[in-house]
C-alpha cells in the first residue's frame, strides 16, 4: 500500500562516524548561507548553512540505495535519480530554523508559454519542456547529529490527514516522505543540528 512517509534505522554508529568525519573534512569549509528556490536569501523563512555534495561522492550510492528501498517498499513512485545529482549537507545553529514549506508543488511546475494559433514554435518547446521535466517526488533526511547534540530543532511533517509527525531524532535515522507534504525545521535552542538532505525526482505527475 502506498504511504506518505517511512523511516529506517539501519545505519550503524560505526558507519555514521565515517560519514561525519568525511563530511567534516571535505565539506565543512564549503558551508554557505542556505538559500530558497530562485537562489534567494530570506532569514525569516530559512536560516541555516549548507554545502552541496555531488552524487559522485560515495554517499550518493548509499542514499540512492535507501531511496530505492523506500520506494520499493512504501511509495511505488516513478523515480529516476537524486535531484540535480547533488545532496544538501545542512547545519542549524543557535536560533536557526526553516519555516513551513514544500519541496515540490504545482507552483514550481513548468507553465506553458504558447498562446493563440501562431505559436507553433512555442508549442513544440512546451511539449519538450513538459516531457523532459522532472519533479521532486520523495524527500529524505538523514540525521547526522545525536539527539544529545542539540535542543529544539525538531523536524515536523504535516501528513495528508493534517496530523503532525515529528521525525525521529536518532543519529543515523533516515526519514522519507512525499515531497508535496508541508514540513519545517523548528528553531535550534542549543547546540548544532546536522543533516543530509536529498530528493528523488521522476517524470511529472500524470
């Protein structure tokens, strides 16, 4: 049966030590202010820092393995790869947060440009864009920090029945959910929360 979210606790502490050390050594120095869609900064909406990890990094294979597992067992969506072949390594420090948002929605879909009867060239381009368009279908959060490393900072997801889900905080926890679902990262009140975020994309919903 299709579900809107699922959760795995299968990454060992030893593997998490390797992941954290790799990210700290190779990507911490690339951290920059997190931006919204359109490369915009809005600290009222989102305040955090992040670096981008290419899927050519060995973590890309690990994350894609779990995306396929989650999709085979729960979602059954048509997915093709990790969005933009990159993953988001994110840090929330004191008083940082990300307010309610969706990773994908109708507003972000391609809008046809053709109008009238003399727009054959645009109609062709519309067809190409629609057929080539990929949308985010499954979002994933890998918890890098231990529950004791920070206070506040919980991630909440609003399910399709409007019930509120707080994703598990345990280090190594993988949480997958439909990218159209509203979610937020609450304000960190102490310490630093680290996570690895990725999105599986596929053809536009039919």
